[in-house]
């Protein structure tokens, strides 16, 4: 959970809702801002997604994930067999700052992940921040990557093929409307496209997405009749530009694509198709150790070069250098340890690491068997397999800790830098388990030089201890999380807890009033490494946030029953002081509490604990609202301004009522309408963020259910009533997903539904469906037009 992404669970979810999803189904609007068409921008433009983002999206936003994959498939049908999707170096590392071995793995993992998801090999690869050096380009060419995209200032010299003289191209003077070929020292070659710098910057920073017509005009300004060759205009922007950084930016993009295609001003293509039709006629030399987002080359990711967000005057980024030094020290210290231990298990440790991406993409037992069988020097037993997987996981995290955003922003305590330090912490944890080596002290000695801009954090060591080390997870942590949360949640005998499996063997429980206690034994297994252990636990709660628990390795059935009987007896006697002492006798002083629950579950439990207090607060506010409601009506009729405190209290109570109504199993549409009318009557502003989220999610659930059972007339009536009521409240509900579902329901689905219904019901169904489509801002003429059906 990332609180800064509220009301969403995390930033992946929020960005998917604001950007990645909308670009898979973007709107074309008429002059009255009503929807005339919905299209996928991904089918029209080149794009790349980070593999780690796609792995999240595959399970957490499967509809958007499928739309992205299908868009690439569709583009191959319309672009002469060339797909719009580009691969990406796997962990978004700054390639010139990586050693050769890590560069090779990043490229191979990026290619194999792409093949796993899109079903074909990539033609091009996006370099993180377009950071480039010749070694990276040579490794790309060696893996059959045909092209990359760079910023114009990353060209150093150019010359026409067959000529000897080079022309200076520094300062962004390279012509970006043609492809170039770069001949590499090894004799290999790779094609390079340079994006149009001024227009790309205008898209990102100058507001031309505010109006689709301006976007089209600026695009066309990149072409010139003075050029005598086929021109390709390349724009390169962060995907988040279209919907997150610029609200409705996806629609500006969709409009531009629609105008360009319908008016024939230019032809949309992609890099692979263009190379096939117009091979490079010029050679280029690249400016090594440069990137698109640092005017000092690649210093933004290794020193205090002056590049920053500009949001915090007086801050410095001197922490960047010691952060990289600490990570380099950790990586280089583990390299010989990894090689020495891995050689006992696999023929080539680094080739095995390259192949490990196949396990990361699919952690099934069958796939692990295949990986071990292919790379092992001999048949490996269970303990040896776990050892090999832990070695590979250490290497995976050693690569993840170089994710570029850890250096990009202004402060070392930011969530991006804390995340890469968390990866480093996992490397340290695995090194301790694997080799018995404590690398933490050496790492922190380096990290101590990284000074925070915030006095409360001090240096990197303080940040590590406060924000990173507390999040470390072990099998014991998982077992205690399961045990503690079982006081409030009923678990099955087998449960998946993040990337761990928990098998419940014994579970005993006792309650006395608000107090409760449980004890049991569980087996916890890491799905990543297959490491497993059995543990016994006892946990208790006294009906508030005071909880306590202990855990230890399983010591046999008899030992467990002795522990359980003694603790339960003292609990039932109600002797709190003795209970704590008995717990310490069995589990030592390593007590656990609510704070040791994983964050999401901790939040759920604390919500349950605070629910009664919140209900008391709401009841008090409700009493005040009810006492003032009549007076508010009289003041309104008298033309006297209603005191702001009255409106604030009313807004809070009515928002709570409305939100609770949308969370019920059966929604009372009349109750919603009455509450909505009260909002309108007094001009009350709702408490909008959480309320909007609840309304939207419930309407989406109803729309999905209607899509599955379109003949459900009662459901259609309820949806119509709810949308009508909500429209009367000053609440801007995001109807994107609901619009998508109704858009898919028209045509054959609509006709099939009506044909199966009695005439009278069919007429009512059609009229209500039409009314909802109107409220969802569709242009009804095009919405029901046969020519528009897909």
C-alpha cells in the first residue's frame, strides 16, 4: 500500500486508472463533447512497458493487460508484420553505469520477457532514460535488436553512406526525420531513430495536449516540403503524459491520431515497418554516456550534477554518489560469493542467471524443474534447489537495486530511493542466509555518507533503519503475520500470503468477552525459493490495539500442547501479568504486535479496531445534523445564508450515508435519490474522494454484471436510477469503465438481448439503455449507427 496514491491502493493502480487503461480505450468527442468513438491508442503508436509493471498488470489489471497485448497483435496485421510494442531493458537501469555482465542480463531478460508476453521477438528496445554507450549498443545488436530511439543531442557525427567525411551533429542538430545506422567497433551495426526534441518537449511541458487541434498542428509542423526524402516524425514522451500528467491527454492523442488518419495528412507507421520500406542512408556516431533527461550526460544517477525537480530550493543531491558507491560495493562483494557457491550447482553461473528470467516469468514447479534440469551440473535435490533459487533471487535483487528512479528525484528518503534500498536489504538478507556473511555493516558504512535534505532523517543509515529494515520479510515474519491476522480473519488450511504459501496444521482459539487468543502450528514456504519451515505460535488481543504474540520453530506435538495448555489456562483465568510472563517463557522476549503485520493487513485490522470509535463520531455528527436540518430548511426559505459549520456537518453525514448505501449487498435506489436530493437542496459539497471511489466501483460492478446478464431489467433500472441521482450531486464520477462496457454491449449484444425479451419489456429495456447511454455522454446517433459497430 502506498498512501500517496489514495484513494487507490498503490501507484501502479492509480496510474493504470489515470493513464494506462484510458489509452487502451480512448474517446473521440464531437463539438458538443459527446463520445462518437472509442479507440486504442496502443494500436496506433509505438509503446513500451516495463516488464515489472506488466507482471503486476497481468494479475491486477488483466483487462488492460490483454488490451495492450492485443494492440500489438493488431498492429502487426496493419503494419506489414511489425508490432508497435518495443522491449525495454528489464529493470530500468542506466546502462552505461552498469557493468558488462549486468548489461547483458538486462537485455536478455528484457527480450525474453517480451517474447513471453507478446509471443514474438522484439525488433527494438527502449533504453532507460535513453542512456547510451557503445558497449550497450553492441550487446543489443548481438541479441538481434534492430533499433533504438535516442534524443537528438545524443548524435555526435553523421555522414552519408559511402562518403568518408563526417559532419558534426552535436547540440541536437541531427535531422530527426530519417533513420541512421551506427557501425559498432565489433563490426556489428544497429539502427537509430532520433525523436523531434522541440515537439516532444511541447507535448510534455508546453500544454499542447490541452487542445487536440493544437497537437495536430504542432505535429505537422515537424514536416517540411524542402526535404527531398521520405520523412518520419518521431515523438518520444513518458506514457504517463497522456492521462496522468495531463488530464485527458489520452483523448488529445486519440484525436490527433483520428485526424491524421481520416484526413490523410500523414501516414501512421512504426519503426520496424519504416526500416523495411526506407533503410538508413546515413551513418551516425553517438555521444556516449548521454541521456535524454540529464544535460550533464548520465551524472544525474551518480552525482550532484544540478539536475533536480526544481520543487525544493536549497536542497542538494550529494547523496547520489555515496548511494551508488554503497550499491556497487554490495554488488561487487557478493559477486565472488555467488560465483563460488553457484559453480557447485550450475555449469555457468552467469548463463544460469540470464536463463533465470524464465523462472521469474513463470514460477510453476514444472518451470523450475526445467530451469534446474537445463542449468544444473547434476540432478539437484531439494536443499540444493532451494540454495540455487536463493542465489538467483539474490542476483535478481542486486539488479533491481539499480532501478534508475532511485536517483532521479530530489531526496534520498523518497519512496523511489527507499524502494531500491529495500532491494539492497534483500541482497544483504540473502547473503547472510547463504554465506553466513553480515554485509550490512559494510553497506551502512558507505551509506552513512549520503546526507538527507531533511533534518529528521539525517543520513542514509537512519533512513535504512527507519524505512527499510523494518520492512524485511522472513518465513518467521510471514508466520506471525498469518497468526496475528487470524484473530480477525478466518483462514483456510492453505493460504497464499503474497509470495509465500502458508499451510495451517493445528489451530486452537479461545475468547473471553472482547479478548481472544489463538495458538497453532503452520508450515511456511517461499514460492520464490521453495525454502520452507514449520513454526508454532500464540497470539492474543484484548479487544483494542493492544496485541501480543510469540513464535518459535516447531518442537514437536508434545511441546506444542504443553505451551498451548499453559497459555490458554492463564488467559482464561484473566491474569494479564502472568500471561505476558508465560508467553515470554515459551517464546523469549521477541514479542510481536500489530506493528509487525504487513501494512495492508495492519490497515484492515486497525480499521476494524477503530470502527466503533468512528461510529460514535458519526452518531454525534448525525445528531447535530438532525437537530439543525429543520433550521437549515427555514434559513434557506428565508433567503438567509446557512452557517458553514451546518453545511460541513451535513456534507459529512450525507456523504457517509451515501457511501454506506453503495457498500450494501442490495442498494436502495430510492434512499440514494433522497440523499442526492438533499445535497442538491442545500448546495452541499460531498466529501468526494472516497465517495467517488465507492460510487464508481459499485457502478462498475453493476455494469459488469449487466454485461454478463444483459436481460436483467431490474439491474438496468437500478443503474439508471443511481446514475440519475448521482448526476444531481456535485460529484465528478469517473465513468470510463462503465462507458467501455456499454460501448461493448451495443450492436449484436443489444439486438440479441432484445430479441429474447417480450415486446413490452424489450421496449422498456431499449429505452432505459438509450437513456443511460445518453447520460454516459455518448453521441446517440453514432452510438447506435451500424457503420460504427465493430
